[in-house]
C-alpha cells in the first residue's frame, strides 16, 4: 500500500502534463480548422 501512496504524486504530475498537452492540441486543431476554412473560401471565389 505504501507504493501506491508514493506513486500518487507522480501520477498527478503526469495527469497535469496530459491536460496541458490536450489544451495545446485543441488550439492546434482550431488553427487548422480556421486555415481549412480560409482555403475553402479562397477556392469558391
């Protein structure tokens, strides 16, 4: 049981890092969606 207690802070740090990566990935996807929309609008004209 002590091992689980020692691993909990490490798991917490990894979880925070994963959340930060998700936020960065979401921003990247939004940027790519905007770029695709701009390219689509340019082809229509």
